[in-house]
């Protein structure tokens, strides 16, 4: 591996989908538009925002599950291309949101976990392969005796653990965690998040952690990026973002996070955003957030604000900062 400072670099990533809106009429839905960020080796970048803001599309496009409309993805200093795709597939994996639909119901758990091993030919023989599968299952807290069972025989938390074991099977360095705990009970969420942290510490993994729950993201992330309608509107260190949010959208999101202290909760003010999220097919001019922003001015309708530094390592896209 090279001595590149960043393991993953995303530059001006775009993902547009053609949508048919009438008879022989097609328009482009800009799901991700000009997104840039970097992830260091061993770091977790949290990605948060409302449903439909493009978080999952960023993760899938980053792994080339969707072919990018534009922009670059660099992995360990090298641009991801058709020539490097197979190696990239081995070194970068994904844990999917839904543990029910992401596992093949016709395959045993052992075969599901072994599939990346088989595809990348990582074991010399069947005995070595089976031993590796048992080791992976044990790593995520699943008994090796359960390798012959099918996915429907497991609970949601166990299925997500199996999905994590499958992601680890190819010895990756980078994992996209696409809302890996949103479908789980709260107690199980804590177990899975703690396991991901332990695996990161043990294996030196880097994560892109996509989620809705800001408290979970703060717990596991080194830095956090906030998305709104296909754009990153703020990015900072996790503690800095929680204590000194700059963008009005981030401030409103944080105001909705439950506070366990009753006295502090009574003192806090909930900021309720007016209006609905605009359609990505009919984006407002200028700043995409201006239709719901109390700070909006005439300038906000004229041009979209660029990310600029508001504190060391803290960037936000707002004309009124």
C-alpha cells in the first residue's frame, strides 16, 4: 500500500438518473450532485441527512454499484477504473441496510459468507475455506454450527452480523455501512455498533457510516458530513459539529436529537423546519435549502453557496455565515 494520506478520495461525484416524465420526455434526477470528501486510513466518516437526500446513492456510487455520472473516486491514491475494479471490489465492501433482503434465502449462511472468498479465490482448498468461514462467523458472534442453516432461521440482529461477516470475508480495508442498524432494536443496535468499533480497532478498517440517528453517528464517527438534496452542506469533526453547528439545516437536525437529561431537555429549543423537502427533479434556484430556511435572503436565490471553512477543519455551505 502507498503512503497516501487518504485511503478514499471522492472528487465532484455526480449521480444522475434519467426519469420519464411524459410521452418521450426524459429529465434528469440529480440524486448526488458535486459531492467531495476524503476518508483517512482507520477513520470513520459519518454521513447523515433526511430520507431521499442521496446518502445511500453516495455509498453505492462510491463502490461503483451505480456507474458514476461524473467525478472521480480514488482508492489508495489510484483512480478506480475498469482495470482496477476487481482489486477494488476485494478491498472495498458494503454492509447493506436491510438484513432481510440482502442475504440470499436459497444459500446457507456458510455459503453466503464464503461467496467473496470463492469469487476472489482467497483459499486454496475447501478445508481452508470452511475454516475461514467458521473464523468469520465466530468474529461476529455466530456459532460455527449454524453455518448450515438458512438466513430465515436467524433474527434481524443475527442476519446483520452475517452480512458483516460476508463483508469481512475478502479482507477489505474500507467498508460502506449503509444504515446498518436502522432496522434493528435499540439494544441490538448498540451491540452491532460496538462490534463495528472493535473490528475497526482490530483490523484497521475505514468506514463510511451512513445513518439517520445523529447520536449513533456521533458515537462511532471521527468526522461527520451532512447532506441535503444531493449536496454536502456541512462537514466537521464529530464533537465540533455537535457543539458548534454552523449550517441552519444541521442546527435543526441536532435540535431534534433527544436529550437524556430532563433539565437540559426543557431548556433546549426544538427547531421545526417549515415546508416540505423540494423534489430533486424541481430543485429551487440558488441554495437548495433556502425554501425552508429562516435565514434566507435574496442572495440565496441567486447562487448556490460553496463549502467554505468556518473554523479549522470545519466547512459549511451558507451565504449567511
